[in-house]
C-alpha cells in the first residue's frame, strides 16, 4: 500500500537536475508576480557560487490575471515552470504540487507577495551547505499585519507547541530551504490535511534557522481568509496532536466522577434522610450517569475515528490542468 501510494504521489524521478528549485504558490498575485520574478532572478543569478535553478510557479486557481502573467514569463524565461491546478486547493497543497515537480538538489519554499524577502535565499542556501537538511526563516518581526492577525498567530504557535509531541518551531511560516532528502520524505507522507511545517519537523535530520524581518505584502491582498487560517490551525493540531481527543475522554471521566458523587447523595436523601421530591432521585441518577458514560464513549470512538478518517480517503491531493514541466504531472500526482 505504502509503496503504491508513493508511486502515485511522485511521478518525478528523485534525480536532481538543478541545484535549486524555488516553489511559489500563486493565488491572485497579479500585482506581485513581475517584481517577484525579477527579484528571484537577480538573487539566483548572483549567488556566491553560480547555481543552476528553476522557478516553479503553482497557480492555485487564481481568479485574476496571474496565469496569463505566468504564461508570458514562461515564454520569456527558460527558468520559469508553471503548474496550473484545476481549482483553488489552498496554499499547503499548492506548495506540495510544486515540491512534487521540483527537480532541485535543494528546494526553496517562498510566498509570492514578497513578504518573504528573496534576498534571504543567499543566507538560507549558505547555511544549508554547512551541513543541514532544513533551514527555515524565522520572523524577528512582522510588519503591516493587523494586531489581530499577529495575536492569533502568536497564540496558535504557542498552543501548538504546547500540545504536540514534536517540536514545531514558533513564528515561522513556510519560507525555508529544504534538501532533496526532505523533499523525498515529504512525498512519503500522503496525508490529505497538509501542514508542511509540522511534517518537516516530523521528518527530522539537522534543522536550523536564520532570522529576518517580515515585510508588508507588496501588492494585492491576503488570500488567507480567517476561514482558511482556522482550517490550517485545525490541520496543524489534529495532524500532530491527540490532545483534544484525550480531553474529551478525560472530561467523560470527570463528569462520570461528579455524577457518581451526586448519585451517592441522591441515594442518601432518598433512603437515609428522606429529604427529597418523589421521582427526582431516579431522574438525576440516570441523567448524570448516562451523560458521563456517553461522553466517555464519544471520546473513545473519537480516538478511533481520528485515526481512521485520516487514512481512508485515497483521493488525489490535487489535479493539474496545465503545466510546462516534463514529464507532465499525471492526474492524481
Ligand atoms: N496562496 C495560495 N492559495 C490560497 C491562499 C494563498 O496559493 O488559497 C498563496 C499566496 O499566493 C501566497 C502564499 O500562499 O503566495 C501566502 O498567502 P498570503 O500572503 O495570502 O498569506 P498571509 O501572508 O496573509 O498569511
Ligand atoms: Mg502574505
């Protein structure tokens, strides 16, 4: 089973044909694509030691002129690859599609809105070459984002860190460089609810970071609605922690415990102190006891369902509408 899904997930040979692949998810980024391409090009042409590279733009169902811009870029610049997904699959899946297609010895994941400065790629790559498999970019500060966004982000990273068993670095996005080894590792993790930061931490090897100041979005507006952010947060938590399920089970036991005490009291008032309303005792006992037992049962079933649901849906992660990458991304890749 494992071998089979691996085959389906990586139609590309794990051979490195270029030094660096840059994967850029694109969702309504027409305002940024031009500047982004220029800065990326400049950065990669001026690496301390010359490298071969490819720029993989993954169009995640944009509703603006992004795709048209990408097609023009691909015509003009031989380094530009594009993958046009069949619809909007979300940031994490768009990045995954890019990783599946990347042929680089090292792969950079970067946002399209220039919040992640391409110039940092020099530092990221240099650090990678000193013997790491992952170098992530850690935000020293973030500009131009609402207080609410900063606060929820901080809160989320702290909660996640406290309830997961693996250590997911706080205050990092997906901006990072990863080695071929890690890319192949990611391809072996076919889960539907992608949370790349968590998966990359799970993979292990030697990981480190460089710090940077996060800039404002250059143009356009965020594609991350609160709805998408909450989904990402839930994927992160459920993918890497069973704490909520354990809480359900524990609450079941706690309620049952209290119910038992109240039950004792009701029996006492019925038979010993005779201070009761007729019918009240049996009613209380059964409601409290059943409530507790039901919560325990739901908690336990939840433990199983969480493990099952993650594995039963063997849907492809994404579908490709068009690409200039050979071999073409097979459907369901
Ligand atoms: N993005 C995407 N699909 C989506 C939403 C966003 O591919 O459904 C891309 C977007 O084009 C950008 C990156 O993911 O390159 C980060 O998105 P955004 O800047 O909107 O997120 P934020 O920085 O506000 O968290
Ligand atoms: Mg952004």
